[in-house]
C-alpha cells in the first residue's frame, strides 16, 4: 500500500512549520503583515504606520522575506514590500472567516490597533 507523502515522514516539515508560525506569532511581524494588507509600502511607510524604529522593522522584514511571507521589489533606491498574494492573503482571509464564524469570545474579535 502506498502511503501519502505527509505520512511517510511524520514530522518532515516540522522545522518549516515552526519558523512559519513563529513569524505569525510575533506581534511586530503581524503588524507588518496587516500593514501590508492595506497595500504595498516602503520601510518608512511601515515605520510611520506602526510607530516602530527602522532597525526593528528591517530585521522583521528580513525574516518575513526569507519565508516568502513578504516580497520585495527594488524601485530605484527604494524597496517596496508586499504580501505574498498566492498564500498569505488567502490565509488572512481564511483566518478572518474562521474568527468571525468560530471565535465568539470578544477578546478574539477585538481590534488590536
């Protein structure tokens, strides 16, 4: 009997899951993700929106870029950051749907701005 790929080695992607969810568990990185959900931005625009110093934003963006959660394009001297439209935006929509349907506790639906 042929096993499914994910059943052959049960925790084959354990490390990648850890890194991915650690990015999503970090308040600054989530702030950046939600900021970019409103549209593409450069570092200065992200800094102004989140009121966080540039070095912290840049460090967080590096981690998000490595996981392909955010994309970056060079525009002259400026780097423009955007969310991965294939995976991250649909995932955010799914999280919103889950929260509105299943998270009836007011603390789960509270605005964090």
